């Protein structure tokens, strides 16, 4: 776009509009509520899919890690005003 003489500020505004549009679509059409205490399987599936691009090869290993992640998150989750909140400082992330 810069090569076509589009100003950087215009490009940035375009990306910001696209981001807002994508967020609205996610909120309105793709997002859904779930019961954290009853839908552990859905949470495990989300964790499993998120690990797909992290180089964790075996399906069996990813499933076990997904279970561990969900269990750990639920242990530090606090219910506030009807929503579950997790203080990210209560979770230690190790990169290997």
C-alpha cells in the first residue's frame, strides 16, 4: 500500500477498522457462554486446539496437557460478579 502512495495513517486506520469489525463478529456470531464447572470438556478442547501450533506432537500428550492446564486454571480462578477471573500472576508459564 505504501508503494501505491497510501499514507501510513490511512493504512493504520484501515487495520483498526478491520480489527473492530472482527471483534464485533466474534462477539456477536462466534462467542458463546459456557458453564465453567460443567463444561470442562469444552475448556480442554480449547486448550488442546491452542497447543496444536506449539510443536506438541502426539495427540495423547496434548490431551493430557490440556487436562492439566484446565485443572490448574480452575484451581486459581475466582468467581466475581458471576464471572470467573484468573489473576495471570498466579500462573507460572515455562518455555522450553
